[in-house]
């Protein structure tokens, strides 16, 4: 048994802090690719349980598990056919209960990915809804008559390409699908739909989950009038929401998402969570034009979402100091009451090591930067090992998104390949049988077991940085004040209850002299970065960071 499997913690090791989510480090687990326990080549809940000690030892506060509900798996769990059960591919409800118990024993909270904007077309609700225009669930989905010429009701587009409307010959109407045609959108204008989704939320709260990652939270409500989206000027188009090959980026999405009526549902959702102290919600806002404005609206006050999952660093744009500074300035100016959840990578985007073409020193520096920002952070499985995007041949491709736009867009499978646990196994310790996606050989060279015993590894760096973050209250929960940001550096202050931490990052390939802010400061030697003190001051080598603690506490 490896060191990764031997973390001993008392039963019920969770803290009593109901505000734990503020500044939390959340580790995203893509269950299909984390650990296979039964030899079918697909990861499962039992596999997650087996590897929970590794996650606990990493030092994160919570795990976020991508969907494991019953599903035909056309979008790999994001097309739900039964919200109250585990797909047999992943195990049983009993396995999930055991996962909750074990995670809590290890002091790790559990957030699950709740997909409420749409269901699978195989969900019993949709099967009933499509049978007629007057059945009990006829209005549970977004149905509309065609235009006189038979074309779709409006010009709305799907994230996966093409029209967001699919003709149904049984009901003789179109239905809305913002994603695959097999993922019909629920009608949130119907209060019965909202009530049922809140009941589902309560079902999982009663099972002990600590929170929810709300998939595509701003897609819940559509414009009742079904107005056309206006075109978006070419100079304003970006690929933050959809890849550049997708005409989705050609529209200004004024009417198909981010509608003001969503706020009332989110208030009902938050009221339910407040019945379970310590539970939390992070909303994924998929919005390129008005993302921060939507975040501000969804997290204002204490009766909406606790935080929003920010897309700012999931885009292709390289995070220069100036770019990061602009994001922080906009966030401080626009999201005045809310709390962010930052991430560099997830299951939907190219891993940031490849997306930004970063070597290991820069990966470490930018990981330190991420963990120093105001907000909570999400770490995607494998980034703590320094994993790059894997190449997946077309014949091995699983993602429908990639199959549609290959080869200009290769889909999301390169970020979803199995986790490499060991080097002495042809599948990296993930499975004894052929995995659902091939294991990248370059990933096996960076296996967790190898890095766990190497004090200088990327894995050890992440452990050290997470421990440093947790040791400083201003870094966890404090405000942020930007000092400088350009191509060569970024520096800022974090402050909370009179305590202050100065953070400086050398983004350049040259040594830098670092000037501390006015006042009395003690350089912190606990962070996993190097610097040199000389008679002339502090010298910071390339791609290193410096942290200093104010010794003159401010009231």
C-alpha cells in the first residue's frame, strides 16, 4: 500500500465553519477517468473512495464530482435520465453514501454537479411531454410552433453547433436544446418544474452532500417571447463559451440565457440550502459578453448563490500580468458583493499547461498566483501533476463535440483521459482492462505515485502551496488590492481583519528587485518559492514569487 492510501483521520473530521466555502480549494473529479474499481475500463464511485486519501493528503477542502446520475451518456452524464439514482456504470446509491461517509472522515466535503437546465431526451418527463400538448408535463420543456415556412421559431443556436431547435414529429412542434438535440431544455417558467428540481436538491442534501456545482446556471430561463438574438460584431467575438469553429459566437445571446427571471429561482434555491447550514452552491456562468455582470447579479447579497465559477482563466488568452490585472480590476469594480471561484482547467477545456504552452517553472508560478487571488479555487484532477493535454486519435474519440468539428476542434477528450496513478502498469494504475479513453504515455511518466516520494515534484509543490494558502487568513478570505501589473510582474495586497499579506510574482525570465510596500514586513519563508536577500534588498529569480506578512497590523 502506498503512502497515498494511508492518511488517517478521525471520524467526522469536518470543521464547524459554515463559511468554509469562502476561500476553499475544490478538487474536481471526473469520475469516468479517476479510478476504475471493477475492471470495466470506466472509473466509478468505489474507485473515488479508494483514492480519497490521496485527495485529503493534497490538502483541498472539498471535491466536486462531475455527474454520476443515470444517463444514456451521450454527453457523458450531463444528459440525466434519473436525478435520484446513480448510473450502474458508476455504482449504487449505497456506494455514494459510503463515499460521503469516507470523505467526511477525511475532512473533505463533497460537492456534486447538478445539471438542472436540461435533461436527457430519455428522461420520463420528456417522454411524457412529447406525447401531446395537453398532458400533465406538456409544459415542462420549451416547445414552440414553427414559423409559417416550417423553419425554427427563432435564430437561437446550440453550444454544440447548429440550431438550438429540434423538430419533434410526434408532437409536431420544435423543442429547445442549448446543447445536444438529445438534451431538451426544461421550462423554468413553469413553477412545477422548479418545485420538482428543488425536491431533487433536497434529496441529495438529505444524503449528506455539502454543496452543488450548478451546471450552466445562467441557461435556466429563456425569453418567453422567443425573440431573436442580435448579431455580435466580429471584433467582439471570442471563444470563451464555444470554440471558434462554432457560429454560436456570432450572436449576442440576449434572449436565450441570462434572463432576469432566473434570480427568483436562485433565491428559492438558496433558501433551501440555508435549511442545511454549511451547504453551498457555485454557479457555472457560461457568458462571454456579460459574464461578470451576471456573476454580480447572481451573488449579490446573502439570498442568492454563494459564488460563481469564473471563465476568465479558462479561455485561450495567455494570462499576462496586464491581462490578470484587468480581470481583477473588472471583478472588483463589477462584482462588488460576490465571491468568485477561479480555475485554469476543467473537463471542458484544453488543459492549461498545453493551452498556454507553459513549462514547469511557469506552471508553478501561475498555480501560486491562482491560489493567492481573492476567491475560492477549483483544481482539475491531474493539474497537480503538471499534466498536459493528451492526444486522442479520431478512432478513439468519444466526445460528440469533437466528432462534429474534427479536425479544427478536437473536442474535450484530451482533458478527460484516465488519471495516471503508477508507472508500472500499462494503464497507469487506472484500470486492469482497456480504458474508455487511452492513457497518455507522457502522463504515466508523471504518475502520482512517483511524484508522491519526490520532494521537488509538482505534486509536492501543490501540497506546499495549499498548506501555505490555508495558513494565512487574508489569502483565504480577504479582499485584494492591486499594486502593479504588467508583462513582467503582478503584485497585490490581501487584507482581512487588519492582517495583510503582500504577494509579488515575477512573470519574466530575468531577476527582479522587489520593493515591499511602506510599513514593517516579514518575508514569509513558508511558500514554495525561492528568493535572495542582499544588502541592496530582495532579488527574485525568474518565475518565482515572494510573500510578506505585515508586522504592523492595521485596524
